[in-house]
């Protein structure tokens, strides 16, 4: 019996390749720093015993880190047009992500970890024999503060491009 050919598949898209211009752009480099320091922040918090408001700080850091990873991946592959509604407004999407979410949540997380470090400052004394979380909280707050500054810089970069009537991220 004659065989029926299979139905045609979806149209083939271009092969995946790295958008090297993005990787060398200021926004690409800032994203790499945000991912590295953001991971250092949440790994430092998650690796130690935490309680209370540190749960929010960890949640905020991981949420922003995952969103940044998605933005970075889509931008690096040049596939932001695949994101419904946001893809056509990619520069604005990056701007809102950086200034509202990145700076806002990392500033809050940094404040929380700084406050927790201040509460634990008594155990930083020589001869204190109990397990002390002071250095972990200080390390996390320093990483969080630098990461918030990186988000501020990338947000200002996107804002500058937006004010110059540019529509692309590089």
C-alpha cells in the first residue's frame, strides 16, 4: 500500500548562535557580573543557617538571579523576539527588570543581611566559641550591595539608550 508522507513541520528557524556583540557590550558584561555576584550572594546565605527575614532575602536573590539568567540567555542567543509581548519591548523589559526588580530587591536583601550582621556583631569578638554567622551575613551584604550597584548601572545604561530613541540593547 502507498504510504502517506508526514505532514510538513513548522518552518525551520535559523541555527542558534551566540550574539557576540551583546557579550562584548556594556550590558552583557554587567549581566555577567550580576550573575556571578548574585550567585555568590544567595550561595553564601543558603550555605549557612538562616532564619526570619533572611528567607525573603534568599527568595529575592534567587528570583532576580533566575530572571537575569533568562534575560542573559535570550539576549546572548538573540531570541528575545520569542517572548510574547515583551520581546518587542526588550530594551524596556531590561530597564524595568534592572531598576525596579534588580535594584529594589537587592537593596532590600542587602539591608536585611546588613541588619542581621549588626545583630550578630557580638560574636565577632576574639575567644567567642559558638558558631558565628557574622562573617557570612557581612559577605552576603557586601555581595548584595555590589550587585545592586551593577543593576543600577545596567538600568541607567538601558535608560540612556531609551532616551536616545534606540530600541535595541546594544
